[in-house]
C-alpha cells in the first residue's frame, strides 16, 4: 500500500503545483491590467513593481488555492481512470477510499496551511500591498518634457520646448513661466536654446540656457500704487535649477492602514467587532434618551410660558395668553409639529449613521468568517474533484479544466452573492459566508457516493433510458384515463 500511496502522491503533486502557479499567474495578470494606468509612466524602479506584484500574488492565494485543489484532484484521479489504473486497483480489491486516502491527508494539510496563511500571512500581505499601492497611485508621472507641450509637472513652473535634438538633452526655443510668487504669468524666461541634465542623485534638473531674456512685472511697494514696473534682462548664458524631489516615491506610514478589516487576524477582528458593537449600543441608547427628552408636548399655556421655546413677550400677541381658544390650540399645535419635524430629521440622520455602522461591522464579520470558509472550501472542492475525476475518467487539461472551471465559477458566484447579502443586511454573516460551502457539500457527498458505488453519473444513455421509461409510463397512464372517461 505504501507504493500505491507514493504513486498517487507523485501523480497529484505535479498537477497541483502547476495548476496553482498557473491560476496565480492569471489572477496576477488580471491585477496588473486593472492597475496598469497607475503604474505606467511614473518612472518606478523595477524593484518597486516587483515588490508590489509579490504582495499582490500573496493576496491572490485564497482564489488560486481552491481552484488548484479542484483541478489537480480531477486531473489525478481522472488520469488514473483514463489509463485503466483505477480499474486495475479496484479489481485487486482496493476501494476508491483507500486509493484517495493519501490525497485526503494532503488535503487536510492544505486546509491547515490555508487557515494559517489566511490568519497570519494574508493580513500582512494586504497591509504591505495596500500601503504600497496607495503610494504608487499617489505618485506623480515621471519627468518628461515633450515638444510643443506645456509641461506642468514641476511645482510652480510651466515649461515649453518647441524642439528637442539628439538624445533629448539639447532644447530649442525654450519658455519658462515662474509661478513661485502666485501672481500669474508675471515672470517669464525665454531662450533660443539650452541643455538639460539631471543630477546623479536625480533630485534636481539643471537647465543651461543660452541667448535669452527674462521678463518680469515688478509689484509696487505701496498697495495704493496702481502702476507696475516692467523689467527685461538679456543674458548669454543662464543656469536654472529645479527641484525633482517630488518625483520620488514617498512611503506612507503603514500604521494608518492597520485598522482595515482585510489587514487584521482573528483576534484583532474580534476586538474590533466588540468595540464597534459597544459603540453602536452606546449611540442607540443616546439616541433613545435624546428623543425621549424631545418628545415632550406642552399641554397648557403656563407650561409654554415657563419654557424657553418661544419669546412670548416679543413674538406673540398678549391676547393669546388670555385663554383665547383658537390661539391656544394653534400655539400648542405649532409646538408639537416643530418637535415632530426635529425628531424626524434626527431619526433620519441617525438611521443613516446606524446603517453605515452596521455595514462597517458586517465587513469585519465577513472577514472573520472568511478565515474559516477558505479552509473548508478547499476540502469541499477536493471532495468534489476527486470523485468527479473517477467518474469522468479523463486526465490532462481538456474536460477536467472545463468541469473544474464550472464548479469554481459556481462556488465563486455563490460566495460573492452571500457576501453581498451580508453587507446589505439581508443575511447574518455566518449564513452568507457559509452559503457556498453549504450548497456544494451535498454535491460532494453525492459524487463521493456515486463514485464509490460506480454509478453512472455522466452516462447520457442511462439518463435517456430513464426519460424514455418516464414518457412511456406517462403515456400509458394518460391512455388509461382517456379510456376511463369514454366508458
């Protein structure tokens, strides 16, 4: 039996590693195309992009791992069935359960590893990727002056070049608008030609200008003086230095992102959930107490006079206080309507506040259950893939890929639907997050039973035969009914 176990393990580990990295690569390319506009044209170093892709690939493991387990299990058992090895083993008295036993052990190890990864490594990967991606998206485009285009990338300066020669370091017809004084286009430098270079530390741009002029409007010292002096200066050579430190990637403190629900482990998620529930209960109690104080209606003129609700001496006619019935009821009604409007607006705003708090709490609850559903889903998909491989008896990347993709899409769609239901408050967190596993578990049990008893699950002839029998019995039943009606 040990040789058999090693045979099955060697047959399984190869497809598993291959499918895992293929799925991870496809998901990583999807991430890259999603954020390609934020990465291109910003002069990022290769190691920055490599670091971002490394952390992004770690966050893709929860999607790639279940798909790899499902596909590799179908390929392994299907390959054994296609080569009649499965039939030979069964004819030797070895059951399918014993054949699958080493794969079950490997799946349990993968389940434990997936839980450890989800609880300890995945939050760190989300934190690193999230902070780095934020910095990359905030990074301004790389320094690049183009011909005939006003370049505004350098703070407080606008540069235009009509022509670039050679390797791009020789410029013709240069215009530099200096906006450091925040007074518009009052300082202009024009040069026939010049050279451009960046210092070795890439912190400064040095422009050496030749045969040009400086034009500047000088603001008078006295603000009452409406006249402006115009100054023009000629030069044969002038050197201008521009700060490029703003083009360097600035790293944000990671502590600013640590409270995000994707960047917490189980104990931290429970802590945040308890804190949010306590704060929500406090706000609800405060809301009830404040509205109980507002929902007080004055029933007599004396109570209105003693309150500060109205300034009766200045705003109301003194005859109102004499007991005039119409004025009395009008005052009480206005006071009640004003209170009701105030309470209604406060209730509307409080409802939106509580709704946002519930949605935030739901996201932490979703992430808490996701730590467990990922591990359980790996085992459920294995219990679907292995019996299904024994049933379809096909290896390679043909039919197994199609079947595994269909089951994985079904699993993913149900998971996303349940997660959305939880966010919108339609379901509890445990109901929505475990819905996909609860839906696929009976399918896994059914397939395991069918494969163990060698039932024809995908045999179309058997299904057509059953349908033919049902049609024949239906015709005979309705024929008897029609004959009974004629009699």
